C-alpha cells in the first residue's frame, strides 16, 4: 500500500489538518505551503493527541440552530433523500450498528444530558432517535433511550468516529447492503 498513488497523495497532505490546531491563519498558511510547495516532503508529521469523540464539546457551549424546512425543490426531507440514494439493507440480517455492551448507559447518562444527543443530529440519514421513557421513580425526570434505525444507514461512519466515548460500534453489514453508490 505504501507504494501506490493513494499513499503518495495522502502523504503530501498529511499535515494540512493538523496545522489548523494552531489557528485559522497559521493553518491556512501552512496548508498552502504544504500542498503547493513542500508536497509532503516535510520530515515531521503533526499528530492528533485526541480522538474526534474527545473533541466534542458540551451542548451548553452552543446556541441551538434552527434549520429551514425542506422546500422540495432544492432541499428535501431525509426519507426522500434515502429513497433517492437507494439505501437497502436486508430485513433479516443482524444490525451492523450496535451500542457497545460496556458503554450501554452512555446514551442516557452522557450523550443526551451533556451533549444533547449529537447522534440524532450528526447522522445524515436519521439513523439515531431518542425516545423519552418514564422513570421507575416518579420523582426522577424521564430518561432518554437511544433507538437505532440501522436500515437507514448510509455507511458514513460518523457515529463510529464522533459519538461521545465512542459508544457505537459500526461493523460491515452482510450481503452488500447499504446505499447504491
């Protein structure tokens, strides 16, 4: 793999993303120099010290975004986009998206209360939903449970990369199911 054209192209731009850890202007300057002048010949590599999941910040630090409703001309609802994408998973295959057993309570204990359920927002196919459940104790607030609709999955793997504590396990589905790229 290290001798093919893909590896050579990736080596040339390996530091572009890492340069932005120093800010926008330094990042732009370094990315331009790296891509057009140095062409990946730097003797160093900027390494990420944290995973993307660890870089997710709490919802309290942000203002909620109000998105416009789909107009049916330029923008469309999720179900229309899924149908046009030809997403197909066999109904009898095991789910390829699962919550890791050791992190089973992460969705209700961490993801929803701290991050406002980012899985339901970052997934372009609406695979993840939160459902309110009544608590057994009447004095406690209702808790949210995560529902995974794996049949809608576009295989972008964002959930595997960005979900808090990496609590979602993405595996390759059986039988070539998924979007018709």
